[in-house]
């Protein structure tokens, strides 16, 4: 039996959906400071859409959405996540991450993108669109606004990350995710854990993303892992300035059971005149809970002037 790799799940996912699996490849570039930025390129043609994941996730969170969407795409691993390098300063906030995304767009795309961002990726996408309008034709943000209360939904994510820094097996991680109500079905959780973890030379398993290690370090130092920390910084109100500077059309996709409340969405609509607000019957991770409906909302953005 061939050894499992990051692309092993895709043929079965495509077959289950009755979709054709396009070529998918891992791409990497070296940034000016020596760090690596990585992502997944879907299809042989230049990307029509670029997608940015949320904190603690990686480019594979978009796999099923992109199978439904069926267009050439670029899904990035944000710094500190997936196969991209961690930041020594642990500054995982939108305006710090945006320059790396801009470098990726300049390197791997040939025209303005429909830029889709979930959670941390959504705030980062807004910072990119505000600073480089020539690279972004439309902006879609999924279940995030700068006004989201960091003591609400995100506290669950912080508590989940604030566990041990390594594990004896991926099965342990799957059990932990399911015990927190995360990951969806056991099959989906197993896939997510495989794609978001790595086996160290000593045989122990650890999360790929830096957030888990930062949360564990804070807990081990005696800090309360449920208090606002890096996640609160991610939700900084400076995001409103970025959104206010976006000239491209803006779409907000809110999960009914997600982090963005109806009041949050109304505030975005007030601050960003003309923003289109859509609602899906999902929680925070709409791209994993209902990827088909999310793809259905993204598709018209690719063709609407």
C-alpha cells in the first residue's frame, strides 16, 4: 500500500462529489528574509481565485470547496501555518501577514484575484485589498469582522490549542478534536489532523501551526489560556481601517452559528457601504461544514464585473 501523503485524500473526495480532480501541486517560494511561503495551486491555468485560511488551519481547508468550485485557484498557507515558516516574532496579525500574501500574488498569479479569506485570512485579505487594489478584483470574507468578540467563540479555539505540544499519535489528536466538538465527522477529523500535523524525527506528533505552540507555552507559563492573547490581536480594530480602504466590491459570508453575529454583520454593512452580506447555515468553518453552498456563493464573484 503506498504511503499516505497530503494529496492522498483528494481522489476519494472528488469521486464522492462526482467531480473531476484537477492537477494540484505544492508550490513554495523563499521570502526576502529567508522564510518559506507555501501553498497549493489548483489547475493548470493561472488562478482566478486566491484563498486564505483561518488561524490554526492551512490551505487544505479549502479542498472540498475548490472541488465544488472547479476553477483554477491558489490556496495559501499563511505564515506560521501548514508548510509556511513560523515567524520568530509570532506576529500573526493581518497587516504583518499581508506583505507575504502580496508577494505570493505577484509570484503566482497573472491578474487581479477574487480574494477569499476565512477568519484570520479574511482580515488579512482586507489588508491586502486595501494596500494593493491592483491585485484584488473582489473581496469575500468568511465569518469574520474586526468587531467579533474575542471572548466568545474564539475562546473555544484557544482552549483547544492550549494542550500539550506533542502527542504519541495522530489518533490522540483526532480524539481531542472530536471531544471539543471540532473536526466534523470522525473521518473528516482524521483527514484534518493528518493534514495539519507532522511527525517529528523522535516519532512524536505535533501541530504544524504556531498558534498551538504559543497557546501551550502561555498555559505552561501560568497564563490563563482563555484570556484574549494572539487571537485578540488578530481581531484588532485596525481591521476596520483596512476594510474602509478597500475599493473592490466586498462580500461577507456569515455562518448562522459562527462567530459573526447579526449585529456584527450590520456594523460591517454600515461601515462598508455596498457590501453584500450572505448567510449560510453553518458554524465558523463554513468551508468545511457546507463547502458546496460556499462555492455557490463564490462562483458568481468570478464572473460579475
